[in-house]
């Protein structure tokens, strides 16, 4: 018997019980108001509507006698009623809506604004009818006491202005606006007038704008309220684009100059941002004599002003650099550059060892603004490189770039990672200067930073490998020894996190590595890792990304022994693996092989191992193979591959005759029909397949060139680098480089950005052979071995333990491994339930 629990334990148990009882009592108290809120029979009776009423009659009834929630529902349904019966809706429902909106609450008003806008966008009625029926309702509620409601109606009106004819705009909107913009009106009325004026400018000719709109604009720019001045100032950009350069220089620019000296900081900020956005309109004299002094003054006073001004200034630095480029004196150029550098380190000088909980709220808020400033500086860094000239990067901006890449805040590093490829492009031959920063960002502790960097990782690595002086193929990135450890560490961090999409993207981008680093480096440092991910990872998109990248690594591997080892592992551990999940991944890999390699390569190594999965004990594997069979058949050429076509036909006939799973059998029948419709490619070029055959021939040529390159390298080593061999070697290398360039755009886009759902484009080949369900003449498929002398692998001492093998490539037959132990061959570890398997059939 167990000893009795100590007293402390008993006491704890009792306390826990009492705690549970108190929680239950609290839940009871919470539940009571819910019961009381249920509708009474009388309330239910009032909410009940006769079911025999039509939609129009029901809407009229609910707007007349219903509750607010019912009226709101009718107004939300107004676009549907307009589509169904516009005439009756306008005649009977819209007058009721006008009445209800006069006393409606906020929710109903917001719903009405959205419904009116939807009716306009759907063009349920003509513009003339819409203006006659809806425009006055919109104008009536523009000055609603609730700011949210007023803004909602204003957005609807601004959209209506885009489509209304000029005369309607003049009489219904512009003429009343003269009185609405007067100082005697409310601030809200004048704010609305500012936004309407900004929209109206583009609807009238320059003369009408000058005579009727610009006087109102000037008046509102000089309003007594800073909110109105700021709002009107932000509309000057739209007005300037509508009136042309001359009127902008004579009317808008003086107003902006005056507003830039306004006593209100928000007004000055609006004037500064508007000036920056209009820089392209002004000529060189205006920029140098008028705008540059204003910018200089604004920058000098910004540190003494509110931090929000610094945020805006840092965000617009790129536009300023572009707009004022070429008019700075050397001294002004230097001062502006120093100002930018100061912003890049703003807030970093304040060292404090206090706990974040002990920092006053105002200091925390200030630090957040400083982070925004540095983030904006990182965003504008490419523009600053253009400003100082890339040749001066090391002297003028490298230290700043270093600080941004090592900034303590993630948003700053994230932003500089996003624009890292732009920096690399601008530096061109000087890209080697930022090698270390690339390693730093690859090793960043934040996966957000890594995710931002890898979006353009292929471009960055290609620039790194070709931008410097040492662009010889054998010495790719030789000056960056830390790159490979950084890339492998980045992948391991992504794999260890829960962000599988980042991991998937990183594996997709690693497909660029054959163009960047040597074949041996890929083989020993990356290829086995890709294979491990395919075998062990639990996320299907990640497995597929690793599988495709593995195929690309295999495609560009330059050593025949290594290629044979990889092929052997794919067939033995995936195609003949005990786990059904691995065999499914083998079929995915076959699909990528068909896409990336030549037809002859697939037929030589993978055709028979693939079709042997027709004997697989798991229904899902057989079903996935059925979906793949048309692509498998497209790799055959007649008459050279006639024996393989016979093997395929026998496997399909056997499936038709012996398949017991009804879903697989249905898939087989559909596949047979598709196979019958296909036409076979011939050994000779055919007009209908010309482009595809040409592409396949190019792939095959590249594969042969790789073999020749390997042989030449061996000869060069044996001959101790004799001049003749060097020339031949260089010639062959140029040939394969030229061959890669021919397909670089199409292949690289697939390698770096392709999604796996659109791989059907690789399977357009066809067949004239007919498949019949007849079992007559069905014979057992003979086993064809891929083993020959050239398939023998290296001895174990010259290969990593994971890839070393003393056995030749396996036979394409699965032998007795499939049926000897059906439990082990039916799932990842054990025989799966059929219901679980079929859940994957829709997306094999």
C-alpha cells in the first residue's frame, strides 16, 4: 500500500477544489446576463416578418416599422436590390432610406456609405440617374458630427467625382463649395472642402481652375486653423499636377514657401513633403534658388523639432537626393551626407543599462521613433550610393552600411537586407567590399532578416561571384571562405524553426549554387543535406523544394562517380525504400528529373524504377504513379525506346486487370484515355515537337559536355597542364558556358521561382500507341539492370560515409523487397490505414 499523502499535499488538494468551485460560481454569474438577454416572445413577434412578402415589400416594411438592425440589413442589401429591380428600388426603397438616414446611428451611416459606393462601382444605373438619386444624400451627410461617418461619405463622394460630368460637378459640388470653404463655416466643413478641391482640379481645364478653384485654394492655405492649412497643403500636389508647370510656379510654389515657414509643425511638414513630391515639376533654377535653401533650413531645424519630422525627413531622403542631384556645391554635398550619417546612428549613442520596465514611457516612445528614422535611412541607402557615386562607397558610406547591418533593432536590419541586392548591383566591381556584411546577415539571429535577404539571394551570389576581378570559374567566391558555413548554418536555423515557408524558400534559392560555387563543394556540403531533408522532413513543400534542388545539384555535378552515387541512393532509399512516404517522394523526384534533365537521362536511369511502382502495395503510391505516367511516356522516342514503351504498356495492362482499389482503378482508366490520345516523339525532329525536341537536344548536349569536361580535367592533370590541353580545356568550358546561357532565362526562372503545381508544361509529348484492357499476351515484365562498368562507384575511402558505397547501381526491379514485408512497405513505419492514404489522393 502507498503511504498516506502528507498534510501539505492534502491541503493543496482541498484548496484546488475550493478554487474550482469558485471558478464555477463565477461562470454561473457570467452566464446569467446572457440568459436575461434572450428575446422575449413579444420581441420575437415584433422581429418576425411575413415570409410571403417580396424582397422590395420586405425592405419597405423593415425600413418603415423594423428595428435599427433590420434597417441596417436592408441598406447593406441595397446593391443586390438595385441589381435585381433598380426601378422599384429607386421608387420605393430609396425615399425610405433617405428618411431613415436623417436619424440613423453610426453603424447604419457607415453601411449606407459603403452601399452607395458599391452601387456606383457596379454601375447598376446610369451616371445621370445615380447623380439624380444618390448625390444629394451623399452631400447631405458629409458634415456628420462623427468624424468616421464624415470620412466614409467623403470617400464615396471623391469616387463619384471621378465619373460625374463637368456640368453636374459645377452646379452640384463646386458652386456650393464657395460658401462651404468660408471662415464662417465649421472646421470640419473647411477640411472637407480642401479634399474636394484637390479632386476637382483634374476635372476642369486650367482656365476654369485658375478662375474658380485657385482663389478658394489660396483662401484655405491662409486659414486661421493649422489643421485646415495642413490639409490644403497636402492637396497642392494634386492641384499642381492638374494646372501645369507655369501656374504651379506662379501660384502653388509661393504658397508652399509660405507654408514651409508656418508656425505649426504639421503644416511645415506637409509643405516639405509636398515640395519633395513636386521636385520633378520645377526647373534647375527653382530647385537651386528656392527649394534647396528651404530643404537646408528644414534639415538644420529638424533635430530641434518633433521626432515625427525626422521620420518624414529620413523617409524622403532618397527623393531629395534624386531631385536635387547635380545642384549641390561640394560643401553642401558633404553636409547633406553627414546629415544622413547622423540619422543612421540616431539613438544608438544613448547607452543605458536600465531594464526596459524601468525606462519612462516617453523615452520608450522616443526610441521607437529613432528606430523608424534608422529604418528609413536603410530604405534609402541605395539612393545614397548613387548620391555619393559607387566609386566613393568605401570611403564615404561603408562605415554607415556596417552600422545598419549590425543595428541592434530587427526592423533596421530587415530593411537593409531587403535592399542588399540593390546595393550589390550599384557597387558592381566593388561588391567584394560588402562580403562580410552578407555573411553577417546570413548569420542574423532573426529569421525575418534571413527571409528578407534570401528573396534575392541568387542575384546577390551571382554578383559576388562575377563582380570582382577573380571571376574565373574555378575560383568562384574564393575570397569568401565563410560563405558556405554561413549558408549551411542559415538552412539549419530555418529548419529548426517553425517557419517552414522560410525554409522552403531558402531551399528553392539554393538551386543557384551550381552557378556560384564548385561542384565538389556542393557535393560535400549541400547535396547530402538535401537528401536528408527529403528523407526525414515532415513538411511536404519543404521536401519537394529539397528534392528539386537536389535534382539541380545532380544536373550540374561534374563527376560521374558522384552522380552515380546520388542516383543509386535515390533509387535504393527513395524508390525502393520501406516507407511509402519516401516512395511518393521518389515520384516527385522523377517529375523534377523529367523537367530538368534530358529524356535520354530519365529513360536510362529512372524509367524502369518508376514504372515498377505499379506493383507497390500502397494505393496512394500507385495512384500517384498513374498521374505521372503521361509525363513518363513523354520521355520516350520511337523507335529507339520501343522496348521501354512495351514495358509501360504491360504495367498499365496489369493495373487495369489486377487493381482492386476502386479509386486507383478509376484513375488508371482516366490515365489510359490520356495515354491513348498522346502522340509519340520520334528520333527525327518533327515540326509539331520542334521547340521541345530542340530544348531536349540542348539538355542532352550539356550533359555530354559535362562528361567531356570531366575527361579533359583528368587529362590536364595527367599532362601537368600542357598548353595544348589548356586551350582545349578553355574551349570546352566556353562551350558549356555558352550552352548554359542559351537556356539561362527559361531554366533559371524555373530553378529559382517555379512552383511545383505548374510542372505539367514539361509533359507535352504524346504517343500513338493504344492501350487496351485486354489481358491476352500479358507477360511478366523482364528485369533490366542498369549496372555496367561505368556505374561502379568509388571506394569508401574517397567519399563521405553517407554517400560511399561499394555496390553497383541497383537493379531497376524492386525484387522481393516490396512483398516480403508488406507492413514495412506500407507506411513510414507501419502499414497505413487506407482511409488515411486516400486523404492524400486529391493532391498526390
